[in-house]
C-alpha cells in the first residue's frame, strides 16, 4: 500500500529481457537506504518487488501481465521514474490509499495551462470511466492527484508547481503513456451498486 506522495525520482539504468519478462534496474538515492530484497516499491505507480540490490541500484523483475497493463514496458534507459516506498502502519497519509495495482495505460491527449496551473487531459477506456469522478482521487504514474473534470473518454488533472518539480511530470509530453490507478473506494462502491440487494433476491426466488 502506498500514498501517492513521491519520495524521489529514479533513473533507469538497464532493461534486460528475461524468460519471464524484463529485469528493470533503477538508480536511486534515499529509496535504497535500508531497502531489502522483496520490499515493495512503487515505480511510476506500479508495485514492484526488489529482486536485487547493488549499492543504490535496485532491480525488479517485471512479468508480461505488468508489461501489458502498464507503461513500464515503454521505459527506456536514462528515463526518469517516480519512486515511493510502501506505507508504514504508523505513517501519516498525505495523499490517498494507492495499491500500486495499475488499472490501465493511459495517454496524455492534451497539455493544459491556466489559472489552475499546469494540467493534463488523460484518456480513459469506457470500462474505467465509471470509476473516475470530479473531485475524486486518482493516481497517475504513482502521483496522488484530484480529478478536476471527468468526461466519458478522458479526465483532467492539475498539478501545483511543487508536484511538477518533484515528479516526472515536468518532462511529460502529449502522447506520452502514463499508469492510471483509479480510486479503490470507487471500485468497491460501483461493484456493490451493481449487485441486487438481499430483499430483491429473496423476492426473485419467492422467499418473501
């Protein structure tokens, strides 16, 4: 579990093909301190497990399911990546609950500038549109953001200057892929709303 508050920006040092996907190695600073094999790290929002540590270099095995669902597969050597260690039980939650399980790979379809600051319009497939609501929480490349506007095929987020400075968003361009994780609460609420209540089921089978 994560919060969507990025701790540092790592640098992709190597990408090696393996029998089960790729091995991604990321150069870090503070994130590597105290890190252990098996620890969970959100890399651009995707929860990955550390498989090797060499000083400040952390390596992760990425399987085909993760490569197909996320933008991890589009990373190149020397690309930057947002990094966050998993949440401690006694930590203050400054963002929102982020699982690190990416829903889909979105695209930046428009760059926005206005009185609200720098913004991005991001694509959304029809099957995930119901999870995204205005003023709701969303994680983009692991960054906890608030939805400013939600349409059927896209949504808008704005970033304050501090967030732009401390994340990879400062270098994002139109057409770039991003990892999108919708709000956990929205998923459960929407799923429950589609289930018939107990009284409806009992009537259906003539119990009441």
